[in-house]
């Protein structure tokens, strides 16, 4: 009886050891670094943001599509009198002419045009003094170029050399805008401070002064074919104002 009991006990003990070993091999053992169970309904903290990533507001801005008539278009949609009040009086022929150009070329900006005209004015005057025909040919209409070229040729025949140096351009004002079909003409009155001198072959001053600053009043008209691929405005007429 005692032997039978001992044998049964040994059998169950062996089975218990085997089961425990099997569970250990399948489930493993704790190492102290296990993550705690997670609650799927708990509040999650946002992951740390890298410096090269924008925040939520920035992400929204990146996806914004600006629609016509939005705040960023307020200047372009303003009435003509308000948009160009610094260029000419409201309801003036100048404003009507500017709007006529914009109807055919929406990108036309009279303020930018004035800035470009001032640069062209200075370039043309100094190129004429140097006798730079190549520079002048790209900026002048044929009739005006022919007149400038003749004056340069006559000066060269006399052996004279001219110098023109700008001190300042004090004024550049649009005085007329005319649109006929595809042809646009813009007239600008310039007031500048200029040092201009002409010397003969011996270096003697024959006109102007190498030191005195003169006030020069010019009225120039620029023209362009609207819709043309050539963006350049050409000088088509010049006159000196009193």
C-alpha cells in the first residue's frame, strides 16, 4: 500500500514538473523591463515634434487655397481711383488710359512702369553721351534712333566728346496715357539734376560745365504693342519742357 502511494505520488510530481517547465518555455519569464498593459481608451500624449516639422496651424496654412476675392486680392480688386490715386486724379484721362492697358494686359503696374522709365531715361541719356549706338538701338524707336545717331555722328565728325552724369532724378510723372487698339503710349515728365559737358578734340569745354549742376526738364513718350511677346517699351518721342 505504501509503495503504491509512493509510486502514484511520484508520477503526479513528475507531471507537475513537466507542466511547469512547458509553461515557462512558452510564456517566458519576467526580466524587469516589461511594458505595463496599455489602456486603449486612455488619453495619449502627442509625440515630440521635430524642429523640421510644422505645427498643426502651419500644416493648415500649407493646405490653404487662396480664392479670388480673398483678402490677399483686396488691392487688385479696389476701384481704379483708389488703386492709382498716387498716380493721377480720380476719373482723369490718365486713369482711364491705365485701365485700358490693364484690360489687355492685367499684369501692367503703372508704379513699376515709372520705376523702369526712370532707369531707361538715365540709361538713354548716358548712352547718348558716350555714343553707345548698340545700347540706344534696343531702347529707341527707329525714327528717334535715327535722330540720336545723326547727332552722335555730327559730334564725332567735330572730334567732340560729351559726358553726362546724373546727380538725381527728382520727378517722374505720368502726364498722358493713350491706348488705340493694341498700341499704348505713355508720356512721362522728368525733372533731373544733371552735370553735362562737351569738349573738343583738345579737351576744351565747348558746351555745358564739368562742375555746374543743371536742372533738366524733359517730356518723353514710350510706346508698346500690347499683347506682344516683346516686353520692352520703346522711346518714340522726346521734347524739352520750358
